[in-house]
């Protein structure tokens, strides 16, 4: 007779690993984490070569999420992590062929000559604009509330976050908290001011500083490695084990793989949206759409020796109107120590995205050549690269476009209907590492309490950092 686990987890990316970590803290709770590939970590993948350290996936996460702070403390990674405060590291947007520094505080942004005084007055029209009905795209929503002058900067934000297209991303998907504020207060500005007033009262007027970008000396792979270290291989973790189907029979979840069948009282799908949808389709309650769009990018790590220099800060982003080859670049050797050998710099260029998938079809030599040409028009990079490597991620970035809010509602209803089913992972309620850790904590607590997960009760208003 097969052993029935308390919980089966499909997917050993950050979400699945975090759920497993939390379940290990529940005495007597048995679980099995099932991963289709040979390694854990999902999109997290660091690349170390010839003294250069680049990231194939996420480059870090902000230290402003309580759940992420708790995870770091529980794992001991709070003693290892590296931090780059946003207050000390500026960022840039490419405008009219040159880099324009973007301040990180609202007051400084308002004072900066990013748009004309008249265009700044147009931003205040938000106070009288009625909310748009339906599911407006980010572009439609920004034009309506704040005017078209802000579009290049908003474009840069969503290029950096989703590698997406603001003409297709929907505001209800990417910024549900802000959209909720708009609907409740009739104005984003009015809603933010009321929210700030309430927060100041709660915190007795104490001001919070800007967060810091967090990583590790060995790169982001260290986070996945640490979460994997204490898992008992074969008993708690199976790799190279693709799942073919899921079903619920006799009050128990059944997971089919190529070589075996596993049973569990609870089932956690900790997968990117499209992989989750492919498995959920068999439950007989079809989703409003079979899949969502994804944006794929490549990271091009470029090292330069003496004579090359980078501006201070994290890097830059380029809106589509600039018509550049690179979406932007991260100044990696500025951000964290140990990313390049002595007397060298490392920057990581991003290419492709939702608008330019055709660039991913180029061979590595062409990608490097075109990226270097583009970067040299903006940065001081004499000589040939001392290091060049094209890193191609395993998957794409989920795009929260038309229909995504309805898909999220469908998922929430399904989790309420199907006892013991929990759906989390890349693209569900966000794509950031903090998003995934936060939802994994919530799922783990629901399992601990024997409750169903109905999704996030109130959408968080996330601050925008370039």
C-alpha cells in the first residue's frame, strides 16, 4: 500500500522550496517536493566564470518584505546576505539618447526636470479623473490619470519588471493595489495621501528609509541552495521527476509521474502560471484562458578591463520609444562586491522581452556584438570585452495582460472548491521574489491551520522603484 503524504508539492522553485521549508517546521507533517528538472531553484540561476558572477534570473530582492526577512533569519542567510541600499545607488532612464538620473523619492522626482512644469500640473488632474471602467492597459490608464508625459518613465518601470509591453499589460493585473485605491478614493493621489497619513499615525510619525537590494556573495543561487540543504533526498525531494497529471480520488490527491503515483491529503502547485494551468485543466473546471503570454529575455554578461568605467548606481532602463537594442543594463560590479576580478567591471545587458522576441533567435556572437555597440553609445567602454557570455533563462516572465484578473479569480474560486488544493508560484499574485515568498508563507499557514486559501484578501499597494 502506498504511503499517503500530508502534503505533495509540485515545483521546487522559490515558492515550492519556501513552502517545504515552512512545512518542515510542523512536527509530524510529512511532505514530498517533486521537481521535473535536475536542480532546484526554478528561475534562480547564478553563473560564475573566470572571476565574473552574473545572474541568469533575478538579481536580488528588496528587504522591505516581512516574510522575506523572516525566511532569511530562519535560514541564517541574514548573516550572509549583501545589501545595496536604494538611497545610495541611483538608477537611470535612457531618454533622447542619453542617461537621465531618476531620484528615488517622490519629492525629488517632482523637483527633478524630468517633465515640464505644465506636464507636472497635468499629473494633478488625477484628483478629478473618474476611474476607467473595465480592464484598461497600463498605457491607457496612465494617459487617463496622469497624462502621456509620464509614459516613457512608466514604460521603463514595466520593462525592468516584466520585460513587458505597457500597451498590453493591464493595470488591474500589475498594480491591483493602486487600482483598488483609485476605485475607493476616486484618485490615486488622494488614496496615497490617506494611506500615508494612516501609516504615519500608526508609526508615530517615524519615516521609513528606502529599502536595499539584497543578494549573496555566491549570487542568488545561494538562496535556493540553502532552502534545499536540509531536505532529505528521495524522502522529501524528488528531482528529474516530471508530473503528467493530477486528480482527486477518494478524498486524496493523486499525482502521476512517468514512473510512479504519489498520494497526498494536500496538494500545492508551486508552478509558473502556464505549467499550473496545464495540470489544473484536468479537474473539470476549465479556466477562462488556457495560457497567458510570456516574455523571454537573455542576459548578456560583459566584463571590461582598465579604461572602462560605469556611472554610479544600479543601471539603466530604456523605454521602447528610444528604439535601442538592449532593454537596459545592470551595473553589476557597482551593486555587489566580488562580481568581477580586480581592475574589471561587469555589466549585464538585457535583450528581448515582449516586444522583441525575434532578438532571442540571434546567435550568441551577434547578440554580444549588437549589445556592445548599443551600450557604447551610452557608456564609457573602450576596448574589447574581457569577458562575454550569453545566458538564456529556462522560462519566460508571465505577462499579466487582458483576462489575467479573471484568471486569478478563477484560481481563487477553485482553491475554495477543491479541498486541500493550493496554487501559488511564478506569476500568481506577482512575479517578484518577495511576492513568491509572501504567498508561500500564506499557503503554509493555511495548511497548518487546515484551511483553504482564497488568495490575497486585499491587494498590496507596492511602491515603484526604478
